[in-house]
C-alpha cells in the first residue's frame, strides 16, 4: 500500500485532537480503532476498509475526530517521515490557492 511506504507505525497521528483555551493539542486518547501490538508498534483495525476515511474515531472537547489520510493532516509528529510530504502539500495547496485568487481578481 503506497500510503504505508513511510509509516513507522508509531500511531501518533491516530490520537484524538482537541482544543483548550483556543489552542489545538494532541491528547493521550487513541482513536477507538488503534490497536497497540506487543512489539510497541500500532495497527489500525479498519485500515484496509474502503469506508475508513471520514469515519468517526472519537470525541474530545466537543470535537468529533474523523479518520483521514496522514498526508491530508496538517499536524506534524515527532520523527514522522510524512512531515516533509505534508509541508510540501500545504505549500502547493497554498500556492494554488493564491494563484486561483489572483486569477479571480484579474477577471
């Protein structure tokens, strides 16, 4: 699976995100589908399911967390090999957004 090529299965991206006093944070509460293996690695119990994206993972601080692809997350996690890809994607999305705005302004 190409999505897993860089994944070291640490599970950090599968912990619920919340907001306290206007600040976003990563909680110590795992997604309800995250399983911790004996070797310390983690495994998503629904990873191969086609319906996985968008499914409810849990709620914290009144925020419903849903399952998304790691590359679509704006969070950076310590030692995650996807951080560079996420930064590149965000920069590209921003540039395309700016370009779209400039094109709309010219009309």
